[in-house]
């Protein structure tokens, strides 16, 4: 049985058996990746270039776009390269880098979504205190806390995962190096070392989830008490995109990691991994731009400038 010292590379899940299907998967993944780059790149450019969008909400949205770009860039390029070059291999160091970056970016994004829920709570429930509670310094500190939480989580999980002896080969049943799949390769009793890291992550995730739920309970109560329908519509237009992004992110991740073992299969695991690692970075820019008039106007101005060459 191979152990850590003898494993120099891992074998990722093959997305297709025939060359034609491999090239089709490459083209599909490339299209998805370019869509994510375009959507999040436009969000970044619009927020950075338009002074009207230099507010806390859009500052956090800019951070979200950065995290989405990093998240999808951690997984898809390697999957595309493997499909194009008909290989499954990823080096030991490359796998460790994927685990670290993915754990870092996903947890940072979840923490940032929690902060964005707080932003909506203050904007709607405490509008008179919005400037003092969410000043530029406070926003920078909260964003740094989100990124720092992701970094701490990544260090903890990567160090624990890659310190385990591997007794089940080196074939990872996923299109990227996922912690859960690597743990399946470890010796039967070695995964207990990961318990501390899992407890930390579960506590952080549960705390964020409770905070988001409580924030939106207060938000919806405040919105429903508004006397004018126009005010309600404006409030909902800023909250619903964030709520949709949170729901997409949390529901897919929860199903991927909390589904009963009896319904687990390589094909289902693959679909769930795509849903929580690939779909949110592609859809988030679309979700935020659909109901946000300010962002839509900024995006149209940006695209007009690009087309007209100004």
C-alpha cells in the first residue's frame, strides 16, 4: 500500500473515456470559465471605475467577485488541461495547492456573504447609523477578517489532510483535489486527526448561517413595515440578489457534504462538486446585475466605453 512518502502525484477523476468527449468537455469547461471571467471582470471594472458604486455594499461585492474568480481559477484550468491533454495526473504539490486555495477561497466567500447580510441589515434596519457602522475602515477590517478566516481554515485543513498516511492508492474520485475525497485515501483510523479542523469549520459555518438567518428575519420584518410599496420594492431589490447567492452557495455545499452515504456515488459527487464550486462564480454576477439598477447602468456605461473606444 502506498503512503505519503511514496505518493508523488494523484490521479483525478476522468470526465470522459473517449477523445471526442474529452474535447467536448474541454470546450464546455472553457466556455464556463470564460463566462465567469467576463462576468466577474465586468463587476470588478464597474465597481472600480464608477464613483457612485464606491459604497460598502459594492466594496463587498468587489471582494466577492475576486473570491469567485480565484475559486473557479483554482479548479477549472487543471480540469481543462487534463481533458485537453488526455491525462489525469496532478502533482502532490499541485494537489496541496488546490486544497489550500479552494479551502481558503470558499470559506472566505462564506464569511463575506455573512458580512454582506450584516450590510443589508444595517442599511434597512439602522439606516441612520449606516455611515458610522460601515465606514471605510470598518469595511476594510471586516473584509480582512473574512479573508483571514479563510486563510486560517485553509492552513488548518491542508496541514491536517496532507499529514495523513495514505493507504488506499492515489486515485481521487473528483475533478479536483477535494478534501473529502483525499480523506478516503487515508488509513482507516488516521482521519481522526482531521476532527479538530472539521469542528472549527463546522462551528464557523453554523455561526455564519445563524447570523445570516437572524439578519434576514430582521430585514424582512423592517421591509414589511414600510408604508410605501416603492420603498419595499427598493429594499427587496438590494436584498434578494444576496439572498439568492447565499441560498445557492449554502444549499449546494450542504447537500454535497451532508448527504447520506447511502445515496453517494461518483457521478452524484461530481454533480454536487460542480454545483458548489463552478456554478456560483458563473451565476453570481448575473444574479447581482439582474435586479440592481445602479450596477446595470454602470455595466452598460462600461461596455459602451469599451465599444466606442473612449
